[in-house]
C-alpha cells in the first residue's frame, strides 16, 4: 500500500493535517523534521545553527530514503525537502504526493511569530521570494489543496475526497473504508 506524502511551503499545515489524516485512515504518521531531530538528537534550529543547512539537507535525504521504503504511512515533509528532485523521486515511487498551499498572509499569520524555522524570514517579500524559487517543485504534487481559508478537518476531508477520485483502485478501497 502506498504512502501519502504531504509537501508544501512552511506554514501550509503539513504536520497538523498529516496527523489528522493519518488518524482518519488509521495509518501511522511521521514527520521528516521529527525523525531528523530524533536521529541527530538536535532540534532543526540547532542543526542549522551548529552545523549549517548542508548538514540538515544530508540528514533529511537519509531520512527520506528510509521513509520511502515504508508503506501505508502519512509522511509530512519539511518545506525544502522536495527542492531536491531525488527526494521527490524517492517519495513519489512509493507514495501519492499531496501538495498543500497557503497564501503568504496566511503563512505569516500561522508562523510569523514563531522562531523555530531558520529559513523563514518573517517578511512578506522574503516568503514570496523563497516560494517563487520553490514553486515548480511544489507543482509536482499529484494534486494540491489550498489550506488558507480552511480548518484542519476541512483540509483532511478535501484530501480524502480527492484521493477517492484518483484511479488507483487499491488506494481508493483503503481510503473509503
Ligand atoms: C524548511 C522547512 C522546515 C524545516 C526546516 C527547513 C524549509 O519544515 O524542514 O526549517 O526549507 O522550508 P516545515 O515546512 O515543516 O516548517
């Protein structure tokens, strides 16, 4: 059984939606940032601060390769995970890729005040700039849901409805039961 992989910019709701989605399917949930934290025993912020982004990306790549071997899991990625095409390839080989989108204003209101994302510079312009650099990577998703005006349950329902409409019979059977 394939995985469901959530991709998208920081603050689009990948972790909270992923958790709830996994609950409704009775699947396991995993977040690549948490696994990196467990493996390294450091928070994402600490890895960036002590070792830099290159080290974070190499830990991320190892975690992605491992999780891509799993089945029937909801996987929330970090906002930069699929910037590396090899990560996306690995995840897509064994998973349906669901994109989450949110407007810049929504992203700012969700994460603007928190200081746990080393790459999030809290201005509208900086977010727009990084988003436009990554836009093509996020566009590789099988389908994308705009989370801006929705609560977690509404996003989960929309994802489930979209999955049911997909032609993958095996997956459809699981998601509807
Ligand atoms: C990053 C997003 C973060 C985390 C790291 C880098 C990015 O994950 O992986 O801070 O490059 O966009 P979230 O998208 O869960 O915040």
